[in-house]
C-alpha cells in the first residue's frame, strides 16, 4: 500500500552487556555478551542498526532491562519465586530451590516498559533506547520481599541448588534510562517493592480462583 511507512521495533536485552565495563549501562556502553541468548540478541541489535543506516528504515532497538509482571513465564526467577510463595502459603509445597542469590538486576514493571516501546515508535526519527529503573536489587532481596508479602520467612523455605547456577554468570546489570526520559518523556512509576507485591498477590489470587476462569479474571493483569 502506498503512503504507509513501516516501523520496526527490535526487542533487545540488557543481557547484551554481559560482563559490564561500566555502571550504569547506557546506549553507548560496550557490549560483552556472556551467553548464546545474549549473542543472538546482539546480532539482532546490529542487524537492526545496519538496516536503519543502510536503507533508511524506521527501526528501533529497545534495550530493556528486566521487566516483570504476573504474565512472566514460570521458569524465570521472578515468577518462579512469586509462584512458589503462593504455593507455599497454600500448603502445596514447602521448598523453593534457587541458584545465585547475589545476582543483581534492574527490575521494572512490564506494562510500563511496553509504554516505552510505544513511545519509541511515535518519534519522528528512529533511535535506540535503554529502558530501566536505575535501581539494582539482588535475587535474595526479591525472595525476601516476596515471602514477606505472604507473612513467611524466606529463610525457612529457600534452598540453594547448584543446578541453577549459570556457567558464565552475569553478576550485575544496572540501566541508565536518561535518554528515554529526555527524548521520550518516559520514566518508571512502579518501584521494586510494589512490583514484587503485584506479582505475589496475583499468584495468590490465581490459586484461590476456580480453574477455567479467563487469565485476566485470575489476577494476571494489574
């Protein structure tokens, strides 16, 4: 169709920074990926940048740091924790097995990050943006807050399992979203404690609601 200019959004990842050379990480920080996933993301990042430069495409890379919600897959550590808290509270399990509790991440609320993606696509010129909260917390902190939301002591239920340690661990990631604030007018509103609470309460509600109800009715959407 004539008169329609396509716009392309590439979902890049903070994992591309890998073994970081500076903190916090912004759009100019060198990449040093430490996993096959991160390497694949970096390839897609540079392909997007190359097609934008070579063919004038409206193509943006959104370098999103950890963005969580009750819709997060159950194998990701954030949802693994919130779901386990709900199940332990309900008496359905007793232990939660985790890996590196000291890994530090910049955790944000996924719906707000989707807004940032949308804002990127409304700009006159395409560009790349880091989307992050600028706060860093450990997996241990996430677990401690999550269990506290259900009046539980995480130390009685969490155990370390070496199987969950990464062969090449990324110890910390912290984003600098200054460009997104300045250019897009975007900034995060949901902070870490509220994010953890949203996820735990959603998983508790989902266990209490009868099976078969729509996902949204069971507390997945806030």
